[in-house]
C-alpha cells in the first residue's frame, strides 16, 4: 500500500524566533506513497516553479504530527530530490487497515 521506501524526509516545524523558523531533526519516513507535481505560476515576465503534491505515510513514523510549514524532501537521495512545504496535515484512521497521515504540500 505504501511502496516508496526511505524517499521522504520531514523536518517538523518547532516554532519561530527572530531569526526565522526553527525545525526539529529530520525524520526519514520508512514507507510512503508520493503523489508529486510541479508547474509554473506567474505572468508573461515573471514566473516561478510551484511544487504541489500529497504524501501518505504511517502515523507511527512520527512522535508528534508535523505542523503546517514543516519542510519535506521528496525523492530523497535521488536525482529527482526536491523540497516542499506542508500546507495541511490530515489523518485517516481505519480500524482494520492503517492509521495514515496525509501531508498536503505546496
């Protein structure tokens, strides 16, 4: 059900201070499902890449749920590796199948 192994790393947001955001140590997710995309946003003269995606993973991978604005490395250790930010965190708990976390990325 979660075919991607050790390809997602999450640095959960700890908080912020005068220097900016502070993150916990990165957690490598042992099993995940990655649905990933990228596109361009902007006008004719100014464009930038926009990463979107969803990561499904076991709840057991985290001590505490990662909060929005946590950093995520997708496809870690491969040529396709890139970073995204958690926009929303959802939880899906099925009594017989799994307790899943859904990380919606931007």
